[in-house]
C-alpha cells in the first residue's frame, strides 16, 4: 500500500518503524516527538484497519443548511468579539465576512 492510500490518523509501518499519518505528507512517530515527511508513493504497511468512508448525504434540507450557516456566522461574530481587536477592526472584518456569507448564500440559491 502507498502512503497516500492511508487515512489521516491511521497507524502504519514505514522502514520498520511505527507512525500515525498526520497530514497528506507528514507522519508522527509512535515513539518520540516531531513529524517526518513521508513520500506520497512510499510503500507502507497499515497497522489499523482503515475506517470505512463516510457516506455523504444525497440531499441536505434547506432549513439545515440555513441553520448551519447562521450558527457559523454567530460563532465567527463571537470569536471576533472575544479577539481583543479594536472596534473599528472588528467592524471592518464583520463587513467583509458578511459579504462572503451573502455571496455563499447566493451561490447556494439561499434567500
């Protein structure tokens, strides 16, 4: 099996040492600190069974998308409020984010 075939978080052997896949190109050694770059085509031996891929929903109800977007917007506003930035900076960022949300809603044909 090639390194790219592993899922993030999956444990594997590479050159006789155990690792856990951290990113698309990096792995955490089982013993020790730091990360190691693993070539994408490197042959590895999985130690864990791969988790079955999650099935994506065929359709997501409009109300659920609307609720998720509103919650994300509220979470972002709270993060900005707690950031310690001055009021003018927060307001400028909120205006930019509002524009991004409006464009996203438009792209999704949401009101």
